[in-house]
C-alpha cells in the first residue's frame, strides 16, 4: 500500500517519465524498427558508422571482424550472417535492414576494390 501511495503523489511529468523508462528496451533487445523495404541506404556511410567498428576500411581490411573485400563466402552465407549474426562475434541485423537493403550491402561487398594510390 505504501508504494501505491507514493506513486499517486508523483507529479504527472514524473509519472510519465517513470512509465517511459520502464518500457524502454533492455540492452539485449533490438530497439530499431525494421527499415521499410523501399528505403534507400548509403552503403558506404552504413559501413563507416555501423560495420566499420569491426570491418575496417569500409570492409577492405580485417579488424575485429574479417576483411570482406575478395571474400570467398557466397551470397547466401553473407545474407544469413547479416540477418542472423554470429553469437559472440557479430550482431544480427535482420530486424534492422530490409531484404532489399541486405542485397545492397552484398553488392557493396562484392564491389569492394583496394584504394588507388
């Protein structure tokens, strides 16, 4: 009963903040809604801001993750890895990127070439 009394004495803004905090996803949950199927992405920028933490130089060099340029893995393997990740190594992005966007990412990986000069 005491807790109920304390909650009823909260101001409306404080109560709203408390309810908002209690409904936020935990660290392990995906908080980004899936992208619309037709939303265009800048794959180079995506690599710089998301993938570049592990796939260095836009995927051209190994970092925490493997080099993607000249990979011998087939498209199905890459698609599956992007969607489902690898436990302890790579997060799953299936809920973040649409199938069309994942195909753009695969095309980007296939087109990677060494920097000139």
